[in-house]
C-alpha cells in the first residue's frame, strides 16, 4: 500500500509538472528589473495599444498570453510608480517587443527615487504571473484579496498585526471589524525581492480570516493606537483605541479595548465618547502608531502619533486605561525640505528610533502631493521624537494613486542596520485614478530605504 501511494504521488507530480510546462510553453515571459541593481521590480504595468494591462508580480514577472499579438511587433507603454524607461523622441515611455511562445525577455527600468519597492505583502496572487509559468509553485494563497491600513506591535515575543476593512473572494462584503495575524519578530529572510511574507492569521472554523474587534453597535470597527504595555503584575497587555463607524465615514463612538488571549479577540474596556448634539467633537484620545520613549529622568512613556506624537502617557496598562494620566502634545505641522525653502505638510505616517543614523526617523505621506493627492512618501529625521523634524526627502512616488498610512518596521532588521523598511496601503481611493490596479489595489506594499545613501 505504501509503495502504491508513493508511486501514485510521483505520477501525479509528473502530470502536474508536465501540465505546467505545457502552459509555460504557450506564454511569453517578461522580466522587469531595476537597471541599477538587477533586482526584480513588482507593480510595473505594461499596456498594449488596445488597452490590455499586465502588471508584474512580486518576482517582477509578467506572463504574456495574448494570442492576437504573438509573433507581432508590439508597443507596450511602461508605467511603474517611480520606475520607468526613457522617453522616445515623441515623448512616449515604452518598449517594442515581439512576443513568442516559450521565449522570454527582460526590461530594465530606471528607479527615480531612493526607496526600492520590494513587493506586496498582503492580498492574493502575489506570484500569480510566476505561477502561470510554473514558478513559485510552493507559495500558497492566504485567503484574502485586500486589506486596509496596518497596525503592528511586539506582544509576548511575536509580532501581532491588525488590518482594517478586508476583501474576501466569496462576497462584496468582507470583514469590517479588523482582522489579524502573528509572525516572527523578523519575518523576512532577505531584504531583497522577491518578498515572501507569510502570516499566521486568526481564522474561524472554516479557515477563513475572522473579525477580531467586533464591538457592539452598527457599522465597522476600526482600531488605532495599538500597543503592548505591562500591567501592575508585570503581565503584558495588548490594547488599542476603537472607533465605531457609520455612513458615510462618520465616527459615532470611541473607546478603549483590550486583547484576551483566551478568545484571541479584543473586548471593550471603556467608552470614551459618543456622538450627540451636545458632544459633536470627539476628545483627544490615544491615536495613531505607538513608540516607547524614555525621558531624561529615566521614566518610560508610550507616545501616540500619526506621524508625530500628539499624546503620551506612562508606559503601563493602568496609565493607558486612565485618561487623567494622558498628556496632549502639540505636533509639528510642516517639515522643511532638505536644501530648500519649501515645507511639506504630513498627512499620516510613523516614527522610530534608528541606531544607524542615531536619530529619530519618520516616513509620512504628503498631504496635497504633486503627482498624487496622497501618494508621495517623504523621509525626515529629528534628535527627539518631538522634533524639530527637518530635511524632508522624497523617497517614493505613486502617479495618480494613493499610498496612505505608512508604517515603519524597525523590528524587521538587526540593530544598527542601514536598511529601513516601511509599508503603506496602495489604493485608488482619494486619487484621480478611477480604475483600480488588478490584484495590487487595496493592499500593503513594502519598500526599502538604504539610510547610508541619505546625506
């Protein structure tokens, strides 16, 4: 019986590989690489003159399959959100290729800004183009199509992740009360593409991601101010600020919630505010991303900000739960641009201490950006978490597309590393682009900034 089973598996494997080989022979492989280092570049679009779009996957690969253009010299417009090819004499940016079944070619693109795109880290089809060609076959889908902004924090020796509204494959209405997962503290084996980041999602009995913060009341639940703090017994407590949302995007309740390990879910701890005629404006609450900071007197604080701190409290669970211990901070409104007189208005972002630069560093989305209303990402530094923040440098651009709520990941890299990683939500919302980018839209994309290249 054992021999029969092994032989059957072997036969099936040969059949599958033969099938994949046959499919690959019918396709034309296009590799997109960064001309400066040869790395694959995800999220580069090639578009034909009859408006068929192809977008490179996490391995920088496109599997071209149009029968009408095989063996035909074809113009492809190249667009890559910060990656492109030189203009020709008529101002067009593109390449001419002659697709042939079973063959391949490489397109080298120029990177225009310092940060390098490593790839998408949420959603479906991360290696969808590669798998058409029989590559990356060990990568397995994780059950979601897209998800909104990320929060993450170290809790009990692992990284705990939360994302907002989430799209599933089975119905237009997905998950609207935060989904979550855990990973190792340093979940990436390499800081070069292609990126393979797997999550241990919290799932229901059907192995589908489930809601983790379903607070009473109509409408979605969003979490913010995600942090892990010790209580008076020394036990770590995972906490957040929740908001209840009604149409169109109106917050009608804000409160505090605490994670329960028994249920692997958040439970309401306190209500801080309800929308009424007499209380139409919410109070200042712990909001944004969090960092721990020790002052000159040796006292530990948790700072809340988006990007710059707007509130602090002593870094204990009891202080977080007691609004009397919260202190409001007036955050810097504009950041001067490096080498110029202009200033940039931050929209949202995060900060972290960086050992390599011996500075506090930030990445943030620019409000009212040139190429995109909310698609330009800037980097800046300060001597303290409260500023003054200065020498803003643009590091990422997204043409007519949104890239909001960037989150730094200092925990991904070893102490002292010159590599700074960050992600944000890639979406056509709030942008001039009405047609979403297939697979990539409403997902998290990871970038790498080499700090040794910053003056």
